[in-house]
């Protein structure tokens, strides 16, 4: 197992601290019916004592609810919801520990609601003493740059509410350390950082960049590497007080991303 070194910001921070994690599970963490890989991934996430866990590629078919409830129990998450994907069974999941966050309402954008290719899972929560905070997970279009641009443009609407959003963005981050020489013609579109720039203009901070942690999250085999998986927020006065990337190519072709956000 390899992890990036946490790079806390130097700003003073004394408010509530929320630990957020995102992991694309690769085929739901299940191999030919064997969920051993999923259980090992959940063990790693549980050790992080997350307040919010956001999951991608939750491909659990008829066992989806059973697996989701088991994960929630192990991670002490009182709220859990699986978000159906429009394509390829790339469902997403939102799990919330209702200690510092109180769930108010579900506001998902699913069922081929434009512009989302897979969908957007979104839950409105309330932070006592702080007010509204929406938690969202998404998975941008895998091979259609034009659709990714439309999805990024939708962040201007998402920005109307205070939000933490994570997911598989399927394209490079701003100032991504990706090496263009590794990308063949079929993968060059992943280097398009225009969606990331549009998201930044909408007011969303890239947690990894804020913490100066530019660890690649895909291309773990040494090719086509870039910062695909990210956590963003648009919370005034909030600081990233911890950021870690957990790289386990034996478990997933995506790294897990963990951010601690101090409000």
C-alpha cells in the first residue's frame, strides 16, 4: 500500500472537521461473485473514520442494497443511498455518519437528467451552528469531452448551495502532473483540463491542489496517469487540513482520495 503524505494547510482552523472519502471500486469490488476485494477496501475506508464516504462503480446488481447496508454498518454510517447510473451499471453511493451532519433531503439528478452522463447523487444536510451543506457524488462521461464540458458547466448551478462534491472526473485536473507522452491517441482526451477550469471558475476548490498533493489517482500501472479522482468544495473560509491518496492497485485501478475539511 502506498499513500501520499498528508499536506495540511497552514491556515488556522478551529471549526468542525469533516473527513470525506471517495473511491472508485472497480467493478464494485467483486470478482466473479467473490466480494473479498470489496471487503478489504471497506476495511481501509473504515480505518479512516470518515464522516462521509462516496463510492463509484458500485456494481452490485441484485445484491446492491444488501452490500450497501453491510458497508454502512461496518463504517458506522447511519445514512446510505445507492445512486443508479444511466449507463454501464456504474452506480454511485453516498454514506453519511450523522454525528456532525444531519440529513435533510435527497436531491439526486438521475434518470437521464441532462447534462449528467451517469448521474449526480446529492444529499442536503445541516451542520449544527453552520447551516446547510450539500454532499454530492458524480462520475463524468468517460469518453465524450463535449459532454464533460456540459457537466462542468452545471457546477455553476450547483454552486448556489454550499457543497462538497467528489467523484471520477474522467479528465485532468488544473495543473495536473500528467505526462502527455504516456497518452496514446485514444486517451489524449483525458488530458483536457477545460472541465476542471470551468469547475474552478464556478467557485469550487480542488482539495488536493489546495493541500499541494498532486498524487496521480489513475494510471497506477505507469501509463495514462492523471488526477482523475478528486474532492471539491465551495465553502467560504473552509480549509483542507489533511489530504491523502491511498494507492492500492491490487484493489482498484483508481486510488482512494481522503480529505479533511475544517469549516
